[in-house]
């Protein structure tokens, strides 16, 4: 537990329309906590109903696949919130949440969050809009996990991480490649499979190691390999 951070919820997009007095009232009703990186906030199937607002830091939402591997569903960064599903339907948590950075959270009991939605219709509308985006995003995520093999999912993650190279405008790169465990969590696979898939790209001349990152030598080929249904 920690003291209230005055104005802390002003950093959360859900409350961007609210005046200072109303915001102060909500802040006073919240529980505040500092959560070290790597700490679990709640587990899947737990009975907690609080909604959490990320004031500083970031958290990751994880679930477990049929093969018992953890799969990353989303990262929630400062200015966003999570946990609203259990508050709305009263059911058990559908995923596990872990801090990926040292994080400051404000939490509001589920019933109080529902009262807030009733009291402030703009908040309710924002929550519905966000839930709609989550459903669309998860539809895409499920399609990827069910229709692509493990190598394709790793290659797709490499594509997602790639950015234009400032030094060579026509080239793409990943300046700081995440470790294999991190990529595996997003691809729904093992660290070993990540190493194999990246190794295959290197052997094919599609990527090349560069310092702490990757240079994408053939973006079109990488896109084709990630999309091809015939990949092994």
C-alpha cells in the first residue's frame, strides 16, 4: 500500500474528460500500490474483482494454451487499465497479469467501478469501446495461433517488431531484439523453437544479426514466409 498520488489518475485515458474535483474523489477511493517488475498482480481463475489503473510502468496479460505454455495476450502500459471484465460480469479472472516493469497501480473495487460507469456515461462508453477493440484484437490473435505453425508465429513476431532503419531508409531492423523467452511468449511456442526459427531466417539470408538486434535483409521474403500456409 502507498499514499494517494494526487493527479495520478489524470494520466489514465479513461478519466481524461473529468474535472479535478471528480478525479480527486475517485483517487481517494482507490487503493494505491507499487509493484516490482516480475510480480504477479492476480492469477487466472482468482476471485478478485478490482479494476487496475496503470499510473506508471507496464503489465502483461497472459493465458495458458492447450500445451500448457503461457501465451502473451497484451501489454498494458501507463495510462491504460485492466481487470474490468471480472468487475462487469463477476466471474473469475480469465488470465494472469504480471508486472513487466516497476509499476504504480491504483485499484478500484469492482462494485465501485460499476457505480462509476453508471454515474459517468462517458466512462461507460469508453469502457465499451475498449472492450470492442479487445474482442477484435483477440479474434486476430486466436486466428494467428490456430492457423499458423510455430515458425510462422515467430516470423510474424519478428515482423511486428521490425522498424525502418534510420541509417538506411530502405532497410528494416530490430534495434534491440527481445530475448527468446519474450518472443516465445508472444508466439505461443518455446525458446528452442524461437532459436530454430530465427536461425532458419539467418541461413536463408532473410535476417542478419547486428549488435543487440537484427537487420532485416529481405522484408518481402520474411512477409511471405510468415504468411505462407505451406511453411513447415
